[in-house]
């Protein structure tokens, strides 16, 4: 009986958080044991390297700061692989199920192929169970390459006989297509698995830079075939059949629950949460459901919510807790030594927090006007200086504050973050409290008296997005 083939998986990563955790876990959960994971790491701005070092099952971590692009890193990964078969797993993708490598090894033992390939699913970036495209390939015929056919790159496994084939670094996006044309034109033993191999998150470079991708495809095809423009067009048209509405229903197995399970923990006591080493606390309301749920990726073990708004009563049967009460209830405990406020400059708010946390070191980081990306870029240096055992209060509109909170959580080893929006203004008496009869159901309308135009637009957007997402069933498994 033939021995079990060794399978090497190559993963390239730079700024891989938060999704690198899922990719690594996907490899770890594979039932097949004769495997190795080679990670090629490029210097990152987040804590990717700390995550990699914590995973004992990673065979090798290779630091690459010299390659021109991702394809140079892939070449390094292939070079350091010791397996009979070599495959690739992007840092934001997962294997289709826990038996994927087991199935591939079985087929290799039987057919001894040089190149194997299969099918993939392409999901919503934030929800692996929401499938957008099903890339179902077909048995290999060399003539099909002339008509824009290509297998999904992330489903390909090559034998060690092909280790000397290298990806070209002169293309930014399309080197995988160039590689496929070279390998599939020259290889004699090619096998089609006819199984799903990976689930890819949408939003890759080829989608983002469509015209650059098309231009590079034309250059590559010119080296192989005449009528390169027509082939490139056919290649694009072929993607239409991948749309899930044109395919039979795709069933995603429960294996994906290991990676994406949106069941939010709610807090009863803010001071018990404060004792945790790291957390992000946000209000559960219409703005959260419209702008944050399934759109912003937090560490799934660190996000907590408090019931804030009428939706808490209707959907969870939980009484509303205004953000100002969350802030009022925080005690000067031993679990934090420093307080940071990140918001626009408001002297009343600063004065209030200094007084409330008079036994702590208080720090103010001014958030300039702009998108969450531009705000974070400008204050990043100050954020990276935040000391451990710090309580970070964000006083920005949703979803800006949650987006910034997610970025902070990626860059700090421990963090206690509370997204309070405009609640601080009430505590500091900068904004007048609403009447009791408005507090439970219509406080959002009360707030319209200040910054009326912006708040009205935002309220309308929240309602519109919520209704749309509700109709399409995005909250049914909440």
C-alpha cells in the first residue's frame, strides 16, 4: 500500500487580521494529518505576526520583505515546501470542509497526477455562509484554454515535480493566470476533483482593479494565442455562469460555524465586563443592525453589546439601557489605570470624564472630521502609544466608532473599548436630557434638535438599510 502523501499548504500574509485566524483554524481542523503549513509573512501594521507565533502547528514562518509582490512570496513558499503535493490557502479564505485535504490525498494516491484542481465558492466578505458565486469547473481539455477557460487558482494542487515552475513577478494581479496557462499547457497528468476545495471571501484585487486585470490578461494571452482580446472577453463572460442565481442551490455545511457565528453576548453589569482583559462594547440598536452587523469584523470573542433602542425591546425583549447610564455605572476599578477619550473636542465632555475618573490618568485624542479610515490614519501613532490596562471611550457616530474600535483591537494586545457615540454629551450636560416619555421609544427624534440635517440623513439611511437587510433575511439567524 502506498504511503500517505505529504501535503504542503502555502499561505501568504500581510496585514492579515482578522481573517488570518479563520484560515489558520481551517488548516488546523483538517482531518488529514500528513500536512504542513508554510506561511510567508511580509511586515505588517497589525498583530498578524503575534498571531502566527502563537500557532504551534505552523511548520515554517518565513519573513519576506524583498519580493516585488505576492507572487514572489508564493515562489518562496513553494521553494520551502517539502510535500508531495503543494496547495495554496489565501489568508482570508478557508477550506470547504474538514475533509478537504483527506479527499485530495486519496485522489493523488489513486491517480498520481501532476496538477489537480476543483471548484470553489465565493462568499460575502463578512458572512461565509452568504454565497455570491459558485465557480464550478470541468474536466480538463487543452483546447478549452483557447476559449478563456481556467480553473480557480485557489483550488489548484501541484506535485513536487512542478516545484521549479515559478510565478512571474512582472504582473501585479494576473500572474496566477500566466502560471495556469504555462502549467496546464505543459502538464500531461491533470486531474479534476469535482469537489469544492475552498470558500473565498469576495473583494480581492482582481475585482478592485478590474481594468488593470484585463490589461495584464491581454499581455499574457499574447504570449500564447492569437485573438487575445476575444479570449480575454470570453474569460470575463464565463464568470456570469458563476452567479449563484444561475446555479443550483449550494449547501454550505455546518463546518463554517467554526469561523462565523453571529450570536452576540449582552452585558448585565458593565463592571464585570471591565474586569476582562479585552473587549469592545457597543449599543444594539437600528444603527448597529444597519451599519455594523456582518459588515465590521471584530474578534468574535471580544464584542459585547448592551440593549440600546426600541429594537432591543421588540427583538430581544430586553429593556433599553441608554449609553449615558452605561457610562454613569462605570466604577473606578483596579482593572484600568488610564482613560482615553477619542472624539471631537468638547471641553464639557473632557471636564466631566476627568472628574469622574479623577484617580486615573486621563488622555484625550482628538478625532478630526472625516471617514473612519482618514481619522484612524491621523491618530494611529497616538493609538499605538496607548498603554495596557486602559479604558478607551469612543464618542463618534456609528459606524465610525465601531470601525475605529475594530482597527484598535487589531493593533493592541489588550483593550477595553466602549463605543458611546453622543452619550457623553448627556452626562456632561452639554446636551439636555430627553423627557421621560420620549426616552424609551423616540430618543433618536429628540436628538434631531442638534445637528439636525446630518442626524436626519443618518436616521433615514439607517432605516432604509435596516428595512432592506430585514427583507433579504439578514437578521434571521441573529
